[in-house]
C-alpha cells in the first residue's frame, strides 16, 4: 500500500535481473539466463516445472511446457484480420513504452519492439492451437534427458536445469517437442541484442504492478484497457488483497475461513456433495448408451473421487518465506515467486502430494483435477449467491449444486474420461461406448458452434465442449438430486415461484455478469468456458425439466429442437 516507497525504490528491485539479461554474451549464457529468470516468475518460454506423471500419477516428474508470449494466445500473432492487426500494433506500442520507461529513447525502443514481435511470432508459430492442446496424449512426451540435445542442440541442458536447483532426474516430460525445437532454433537464429531486449521487456512486464506508477499504468492501459476494455483500475487495497491471497495462501486463507466458513457450512456443503455423488452413481447405472463394462469402471472412478471442501486439511508452512520489514515491494514479490518456484521443482522425483490445493480458500471458483481424480470447492465459492447454509434446497441445488455436479461431470467429459480412478491416462472405455460418447459430445460441439457471444462472434465448440458437457451434466444431476428433497416433493411455491422455477432461477443468477465487448471477444478465443450468458441459454435449452418448469412451448427459443444429452 506504500506507493511512495515503491516510487522511491524505482527499478532497484529488478535491476539485478535487468543487468543479468543485458549481460548475456552467447547462446549458452542466454539459455541459462532464461532459466534463472523463470525462477522469479518471468515469462520467457521453455517453462520448467513439475507435475504428476500423466500415466503414473503417483509420482511427480519434471516437465517443460509452453510460454514466452506477451500476447494472450498464438492466434493474436497469426491472424491478419483488422482487429488482430490493431491489437498487435497496440502491443508493439506497449512494449516500446515499457522500454522507454526503462530509459531507452523512443526511436530505439520502437525498433526493439519490432524485434520482440518478430521473435514472439516465431514462437507462436510453433505452438499448437488451444483445441489441439485439449488432447492429453498430444501433450505427453516423456524423454530421456540424454536425448534432449536431439530436440534442442543449442541449449546446455545440464547448465539450464542447474539454475533451478531441482533434484536430479533422468527423464522429463516435454509437452510439445516441436516447440522446444523451434525455441532452440530461435536461440541461434535471433541476434543476441533482440534476445536481451526481449528478456528486459519480460522482466518489467512480469513485475509492472510492483514497480513505479509509470510501469503499472502502462501495463494496465494495455493488458486491462486494450485487451479487456476496462476503463479504470481497481482500488489499490483490492489489488493488494489479491496479491496477498496469491503470496500468503495459508495465513490469509486461515483468516478468511475463520471469518466466513464455519464448521456448520462445511458440513452442509459436504452433504450436498455426497448427495450429488450418489445421484450421479445412479445415473451412470441407468444410462442406455453405456455398456456394463464401462459402467463398472465409471462407478469405480466416481467412488474414488477425493472431495476437498472449503480449505486444506494440511496447511502449507510459509515460515521459510522471507518477508522483511522495509524491503521494497518488488523485492518481496520476487521472494514469493522464487519461494513458490523452488517448492514446485523440489517435488520432482517424489511421490505426488495429493494434499495440495490449486486454489486458495477465498477463491470464488472450483475445479476437477484428473491426475488426482479430485473435486475441489474452496470456501470462497461456498458463499452466496452460490451457497447459503440457511437457504432453501432449491437455491442451493440450483446454484452450488450445479457447480458440484459440473466438477463431478468433468471426470467424464472429453478430457476427464480419459483418466482412470487413480488419475492415470488410460483408455478404460470400450470402443462402442467411446463412439456413443463422442456422438453425444459432437451434439454439444455443434450447438455451441452455432451460439454467438456477440453478433458474429461464435463460440468454438471444440474448445468449450468440456465445460459445456459439464454444465449440462452437472445441472441435470443437480436437478435429479433436488428432486429427492422434501422441498421438491412438497411442491409449494415460495416467493411466488415453484421449487423447480427457483432451482433454475438460482442457476441463472450465479452466471450474471457484466462484460465489455473487448473482454467477451478475448474470451471467445482463449476461454474453454462458454460465455456466461450462453452457459445459461446453451444448458437450459437442452433440459426438458426447464421447459416443464416454465411451461415453454415446443417452438420457444429456450427449447432446442435437437436436444443434447449425455448424463
């Protein structure tokens, strides 16, 4: 919150990083500097880290993934329509502005920005599309470390890995080998001055919000203004509370839970989760399109779900994280990032820690993790309007119940269904059941291909199919679970609405949002979730229960002629 101190510190917190980036003298030193900068959260590509082995989730392995772009996606570099060209021009100006903020003169900064755009476009061309990245088999390439020179001959691999302080390993999962090869070629083909400028820019871009106002304002104007259409910054205290949530997950999480999530709320939420799990089990058993062999394995997987509700049973120990009084804010951010990255790579070669959470307790979100076969509901989403421990069942089942069912259904969507009950990538479906599922999933793809978030801006059905499948399946299961409650059976109106109507109204309410046109357009390219409005329209128009609840005619817009149904 001490903005005066941030101004006084200037670029001092990142000056050592900038000097190191500007001091590379050859390709090997460039590669090792790329690794060093990653350890403090700089997005520069060849992203090294750890994750559970896709085909043996009991162990955690080393990985190299994608990264290094300043724009949100490869398509921003490769499309030639007028809007994409304008965005690239705005990005070029942003890059130049940050370099001027570092002290470069404007004409030099403009030329440097040209070179950075050329380099990042080269990297973008080597990246698969987001739809292609949805195939877990396409992103799993375990490789002997001894064979890495054949993939990237200019990278001194031993020295590269040494920068991270990771445990010794003999094999690494290369997510996209072709990207590593293209990145390696760019190390040799792109002049060193361009690489130095690229690294300097990505340092200040990564730390802009912890640096003086000129850096933060430039970042906001482009990343929030141009890309999202946001007109003004959030108040400083809100930005700082978000930073604290990221940096100090345990102390802030404990404080949030103590104030907002009493034990009674956790028990009520657990009851909802258990009820929906039981209903999904019965639903799978009754599916006409799935054979007995696949049903048996699906039931095993469902029963094996780990259910995490509210907050971790085991809190991460943050006592070794140094937060010194009087240190510049940028230095503290650097400490946090280095600490987190060190924790991540330290897991390499160890049994997978299944107690870890991917979200903090105050987060208003939830997730399914296929390699852990777990469903996770932070305390933040177990609040109104999603969940209210004192509300009637219609509201809770229509709101958080649909979320719970959504995450459970992810275990059986186009991606999740490829992982078994232990979280391993394994084909446990019969060919006949796979074909039956894919036919039903294609119905979802076709539906969302035809839906527009803005006039002329269509959803990408293949990109959003997993989330759309989970929306429809989760809401269907939640409604079936609600039908078992006394409130549904009593069929008494409350507030002028039937129990069924209250269920669907609660579902619609949790997706209320306000979005700028720029934000909506960006999500249409990047987001595997359908547009918020279309999560309501696309889901409920497939449900006969909705048609009945509101007495819709067969010809009404909210009744699809060719309904999709999986679960």
